[in-house]
């Protein structure tokens, strides 16, 4: 069945073909409801009651979106999703899942679905999904990560194979609405990757809201995330939007998500599943259209095993994983990165200093526990200390650090077990202290231990 939107056409006016959506569901009333809604949005809709009918439509017509139920009389939505992805890669597919069927939604997203809706279908959630999907089709292809999309647009630099693979992955992830979890060491560019996924996807024109989950006091978390109504508590003098409302139609980046307390994890899970938010002190829920990207330097799977992170939330956030390479894994990219950093520090009108071959060699041999952030600090200090237009090996002040690394590079079996374990523990603690700029509270959090436990280890290992 085909439906065309009714649009008045003035005499002599050329008409552009309407964008077209394929609706696949074995329930006639749902097909009719979805088709009517799409028609009111100015779209043409074809409907099919089975996977076979849908494939017949796909052979005859190019679609800007395929919207399919997960349960079909002659198969399931995943089979149709696979068929469309393989044969019509330019057509995004959104699936409709049964109420509360989180497993089906996750399975569909992992299989490449653009997004999902839960039954009963909410028209308030359908419309933004359709609009986002249409931005991905022919007229709205996202730009590649090497292209500039505006002044000050961030770029992921590097010609090494790991960085090329990371950029390719970001381009692929930008075409989906699936939750993404970014892993990587501190300073490896997790937020930059999240911003690029946002900018190159259909939400690029919407807000990007970055939240450091470890920096919000526990008693303020609910009001910060969900907002509050005037008079909800002492000091609530006016209505305030939370992170979800602020990020509506855009992306919410949850950095250090492993630091969320368990009680907040339960509430976050419900918002992700239902796509509805209730402000503190409110009696009704608001629909929100937000893509979730999370990140942490911790092993989230290990946090689940230790009971620090809910398994159900883990599966909802961990749908697709993007791992950012550490700087020591891409030494060939250091000259390019260093040149870019020095250029920014020098400013538009100044000539940046050059790194000597010896200085470059030292940088490429260093392990960079703080990754790109540490490289920036080293170059900023070197730039301040150098007197000419050339940064030498001595200006980097890395000799002692390299010697310390060589001394710490102990192989198993070369020392008695306890001495070897103490050496490894000391190395991990020193790395955490350097990353946190010798803030012991922050270092303890990086190590996943309490401040008291860190203080005990510092005393035991003789670290001053």
C-alpha cells in the first residue's frame, strides 16, 4: 500500500519528489497510524505487512527510511534489517520493539539499526527519529572526519593505521543512533571522538552537552540530570532544565560514567529505555530525543563484576565500543601532533618553534602516561623555556622520566615475586599521580581505590 502526502501545487511550479518511508508491520492499525503521521509530516509512505512485501517494495523504490516491527509473520525485523543493510546501505532502518524488550532493542542496534521505538509507539518520539533519519539519506550525508564543517571544527589528527581506523569507525558510528561507549586512557581524546561522532551525524546541528559524572555531588545529581520545578526544594526559585532537556535533539556525553552512584544508574537506565524525563517536583514526564555517548578510563566490565556498575545499564551503554589509541601506540603521529600543538600555541601571526631531530626522537621514545594532554603540557613548558626558534632535547626535560621508565621496565622472573609486584604497583601509582598532577584524591580515583588505601600504599612503598 502506498500513501502520498497532499500538498498544494501552484500552476507552473516544479514539484520536488517527497521523501519516502517504508513502514513494515503486520498490524493494520499501526501501519495506518504511522502512515498518517508520516503524511502529515509531508512524506510519502509505503506500507507492507510482511518481510516479503517489504522486499518487493525495496526492489521498486528508493527509500529514505525503513521502519519495521521486530516481529513479522514470515521472519523478524533483524532479518529485514540485514537485508536492507546488505542490499540498500544508504537506507537507514529503525525497528519497533515490544514494550520493555530491551534485549531486542540492543540486538537491533548492534546489528546496525539506526534507532528503535518501543510499543505503544509514541508520535512525540517518532517525529524526531524520522527527522534525524532523513538527514542521513541522500541529501544529508554526514561529512567525513577530514572535512571542515565550520570554523573551529575539531579534527582527529594522525596518519598511522590505528588513527585511520579510528576515523573510519567514527564515520560509521555517526550514521547510527546507537549508544556508544568510548574507552581509552586519560588524555587520549575520548571527548574529541564523541564531538566528532556528534558533528558528523544527523544531530550535528543540535546541542552537544558534555558531563563529567565524577564532578557532580551525589545529592545534586538528580536535579542536574533531570532538572527541577520551581518550589521542588529549598532554593528552587525557578524552573530549571537538566542535562537531558538541554541536550534534546542533540547528544549527551557522559564522561567517567563509571563514577555514577548506583541509585543514579537506575534512574539513568529508565530514561534511556523510555526516552522520557521527569523533573524533580513535576507530576508529568517529558519526551526527550537524546543520543547517549559514554566514556571512562576504567574497565566497565570489571566494575560490573565488582558490583560498582549495574549490568543492565552496562548492556545499554556498551552497545558499540570505540577504543581510542594511547599516544605511545602511535609514535609516528607525534611529529604531526607536536607541529599542530606548537602552531596553536604560537598563534596565528607568530612563527612556531621547530623541534630538533633529537627532541622528536625523545618524544617518540617516551611512554606518555598522560597522552596528548601531557604532550601539550611538555611542549608548552618547552616553548616557554627555549630562547630561539628551535626546541632541543634539553628543553623537553624528559631525560629523567625516560631513565625512570627504563629502570621500571622489569620483566617477570627477573626479581623475587614480592619485589616484582611492588615495582609494578609503584609504577601504576606514579603514573596515576602524574596524570592527576599529584592530586592524591584524583589519583586514588584513577586507581579505583580509596584515598586511605592510596595513602597506605604510598607509605609502604616509600613514595614521597
